[in-house]
C-alpha cells in the first residue's frame, strides 16, 4: 500500500513577513523585502540591495522566546522562529515532539557570529569571544532548534548549497515512506553575512536593482535571508492525531549534473532530470502540474538553463510559472524550504504567484511567467524547483489531498 506523506504544519519568516500568513499578505499586496543592507558590515552597503529581515538579533531573540543574553547566530534564531510556527500549526504536543525527527538545512551556518570574532582575534590573539564562533558550523542551528523544541528522534543537517532545504524535505519524505519516522520537521534557514554578500559579488551576479527572473534584461539575483519549515507526517499519524492536512508531498528527486562549480548546465539536463523523475515518482504527467515555483534566480545562466528544461518537459504548453525570489530574495540554503511553504499555501488557497518586475520575454524561450497574483484557482499539483551550485538539482511535487 502506498504510504502518503502529509503536510500538517508550516512556518515561515522572510523579509516580507514574520509568519506564513504575513508573507502571503505581503506577496498578494505586491510588497517586496528589497532594501539597503542594515545588519551586516560591508563595503557593499548602499551599493547592493538585499532582502533583509529588519529585526535586530535582539528582536529576533524576543520573537523566538529565548534569553536576550544568549549568543546565538542569526541563522539559528530565524530557524527556530519558523520551526516554532510549523509545530504550532501542526498542533504537536510535547510528547509528540519527542518522537518527531528534524532535518534542517543551511549553507551559511553561524558565520555571522564568526565575522564578529575574527577582526578582533586577528588584531590580538588574546581578544575576541570564543563563544562567537562555537556555533559556526551548519549543524549548530539544527541542534539548537532540536533542543528548544524538545525533538528527540533523528536529528541531522543537510548542506548542498541552494538545494539544501529542498533536499531536507525529500529526505524527510523518504524516511516516512520507508517507515523510519511517523513525523519529521523539515526545512531550512540562512542569514545574510559579509562572506555571502561579498562572495556572490565576486561572481558578478548580484543585481544592483530589483531582480527580474526570466526577463530578457535580467542582470542577476538579490540575496535574502529567512527560514521555512514544514511538518511531514505519515497518514497513520494524521489519523491517530485526528488533524487536518494542508497537502501531501507526492514526488521528489535529486540529480547532480556536475557541469560547473557555480553554473547550471546550458542544456538544462540536470534540471530536466530532477523534474521528470519527481513527476514519475508522483505518478503524474507534465499536463497534471498546475503551477511551477521556479528556482528563478534572475541570473543569465540559471534562468536560461531552467527555462530550457521546462520547455523540454512541458513542450509548448507549460503551466503558469513564476519565481517568488523577487519578494524574498534568494535565501540560499533556506530557499527550498521557504518556497515549499509557499507551494503548500498555493495548494491550500488556490494561489498563483506573480513573477515580480517581469517586463520582456526572453528570446530563447516561448513562455512568459505568471504576472499577476491570483487566488481561488483550481490547483491540484505544484512543482517546486531548487537548483544549487555544482548542479545539485532538486524538484518537489506537492499535491492536494484527493
């Protein structure tokens, strides 16, 4: 008998909202999180815009309900806030949390704290607080979230660049399908740091205005920060708890074309394989997909590669396609989790998201992205793409409960 993997809880914090519902309202209103760098010390302040959450770390500690004296990374705090919302939405009790797994993902880890430590340390090896760097590694935020929520089952971290949290969703679904877990909290979190801002700047792929995915005149991406988490449960767990489900995850696939360290393959082969394998696992045909939440970064390479793959799979009639990154920014390791939550909301409320700032069709593609926010649509199956450095490509299929 097929084991269904149900989504029973969602949590979200980005530059356009502190909760999933806040994010939805902002996107419907056409609000973007884009603005000047505030919380990171960098020469790019006032030059490169980002989608930064305007709360200070002290304010985030208050939102998360942790002591203000605690030296926690921004990544950890963002992750805890979204995770708390997800388990609250699912209505998990303390005893149920104790048997809930956690698969969290990120790419930045606690680098923001390390960036405070090293300038002092390099000036004088006796200066600097070592407490600033103990949370540097990617797994530290996962352990922090698990400790705060009382999660006692399997706990692990994934870091595969921009596909990280999509892979956490896929792994969580696999563990439920194969009977290892009855419920698992999956998703990811990442914060803005000097390293990522300057690093992506060195690749010359940052838009100095607002990014515009799938536009002929696109000129790069806008970095962002945030966290998105989902509670996945087996059908038997849902029945025993007598809870409502938002949707189910029916397909997932991860491929790696290894074409280049930072660029997608120009023929879109990795993207194509991820999408078609996810559809096959879901038992769906391309025509069954009602909306695609594209990776859509706004860079010349990604949008062309992904667009070619979409047209190859869906031929002349792709479903509505859009990227939500113009609202939230590209949140790196958190992107897949954030966009998975938005896909769940799309299924719950029948939503098509607009591709903000799009104006001009790409010469190489026949389709144009979705341009308006629409709700109360009939949406049964949604495809979410998250493609990372090194060609680590992941596609997820979410479906309405039949």
